[in-house]
């Protein structure tokens, strides 16, 4: 099965998704960001993560 996104684009998207999840968790822990914003950041990171794997 041919992938829609070449691997040279998939890996940066993958790591961007992981970094968004990590950064939102750190912002929650150290800057006491609201839980809702942390959940939104984690959801965006997860979507980027899954987007890079599926496509």
C-alpha cells in the first residue's frame, strides 16, 4: 500500500505531535495551565501523531 505522505514529511509530523503532547504536559505542571487547555494540546498532539502514522 502506497503512503500518501512521503517519509521525509511523516517523521517531522510524528515528532511534532509527540512534542506538542510533552509541552502541554510540562506547561500544565510548571505554569499551572488550565486542564482544558492541556487536554486540547494533548488532543492536537495525538491527532498529529495519528495523522503521521495512518497517512
